[in-house]
């Protein structure tokens, strides 16, 4: 027994954030009631920031990634291998059954790690950061700061422009913020569900950084798993993607499940982060409305009298509406509606059984 536990500990410490995925947790059914009004867009759940065998620190195959995403109830998955678009060159993107695989790259830039999407050629990560983000934007692509408030690999230049967004939650960083050794001991002593709930924290530092950036510019917030699959024994993966894919997902509101539509939803900020470990979600929506016209989270509009901010939470929860990072309204319900208190950046947080469940992107009122 001791020998087996020691062997598990060694594998855990050697493999990094991937091994925690071998502790699988059961899938839950999403709270997915229909919206209370007709709407042309759909809620597509996605997994962001995944590494395949084309990264130096992963051995996962694309079919395994797609299968794990489907098992987690996701519609799409974004693969961001380190400093390469090899997966794109080898045509590994596209549909695997019902699951859409999108391919970007996680660049090891001077200021830290930057995930770029929607580009078709590789970028030299050693160049000046502004040159990189400008080339990405000019190519029609998107750029997101990866694990920017990580204990080990923080982002060092938050003034860079242009920038699409940032990870407002990174699961791997959350898990390992107290160090690999203690995480390993906890993983061996707790059942999988209890283990993940014990390490799942509200990303306070990330949210403070995000709110600070939002004072001067729109910044799309996304949730990342930062998943690898490193350890194989007799050809079988010991550290499957399955578990991490169930913990946190980024949902995109768009008309169709296509590469173009998903990337455009990310660009516009028509996305929200759902913590599926707390409770899977579908059809959450935060929007502004006046005279029947609707503006989704991520949209910018002029502040005007008669405008309403509305929230819909299938299944209900504790809804908090924030203005410029401060809570201005709180209610336990399935829906909420308020009149905005002037110009500002408005976003929502939803809690279920006192755990953070949903993070919306903002509505910007000028």
C-alpha cells in the first residue's frame, strides 16, 4: 500500500498538472432551461487552452481531446500548443463527430505566455510584444494573456496593445498555487470530487486585474483548463483530459457552431465562464435592453434613460451585479433586472451553494 502510494506520488510530481485528471469525476446534467424569449444565437460550451502531442509537455492525441470534450458536454475545444501551429498544418482541426476542434498557439513571449487564435501562420515569439499583438490583430486573429496572475509564470506587461482578452481563471494555476507536494498529498487522500472542490477557488487576483484593465478598455474574459496529458503506461493514458474538461468551460453565444462564429463571439466578448464542477450551465445570459433592443455581454453602448440590465440564470442562484468591480445588487433568483447607475463597466457573478458558478463578460456603458 505504501509502495503504491509512493509510486502515485512520484508520477504526480513528475507529470505536473496533467495527473490530476486521472481522478475522474462523474458528469452532471447541465441546468439548461430555454431562454424566456426568442433569440437567434445559441449557447455553445467550450474548453479553452489544451495541449496535444505537438507540445513538448504533452502526449495527447486529437481524438482523445475531442472525445474528452464530448464526454464533458462541450461543443468545441481550443487547442493551443506551445509555439506551433503544427496541428493546423496537419489538418487536425475541424469536427470530430459533434465536437469542433479549433487550433491556435500558446506563445512563450518576453512578458509571459500569450494564446493566439484565428491565425494561419506561426509567429516568432521572440519579437517585441506589441509587434506580435499587432500582427495577430491585423491577421484577423485574437490574443489572450495566459495564466497572467500565476504564481510561477505571471504576465509582466499589462500595458500592451492591442489585446483581445485574458484568462480570468486558469485551472492548472489554481490547483498548484500551494505547491505540487501538498496538492499531491491532498489528491491521494480525498475522493476526486472533494479534491477538486477543495482546490477550486474564486480567482480574486485575476478578477482584480481584469477589473483594473476594464477601466480603460474592453477585455474579453475567458476560463482556461491549461490541460496536458503526459503519462502513458503500455500505450494507455494515465492522466486523461476527462476530469479537467468538466471543471471549467467557456461558453460562446453565436448563431452556428463554426470556427468563424466561435472566434467572433470571443472577439466581441459574447462569452461567459461556467464552473461545471459546481454545476454545469447552459443558456445563462447577461444583457442590456431598451424598447425591445438587446445588447449582449461584451457589447458597448451609450448610457441612456430607460435602459435595463437583465440576467437570466437557468435553475437559479445568487446573482451579483457589479459596477466597476464593486457589487451594487444581489438577489437569489433565476432572473434579475436593474436600472444601471450611470456610465460604467457592468458584469455579473453567480454563486451556487456559496461557490462561484458563473462569471459573465461585461456590458460597457459610455
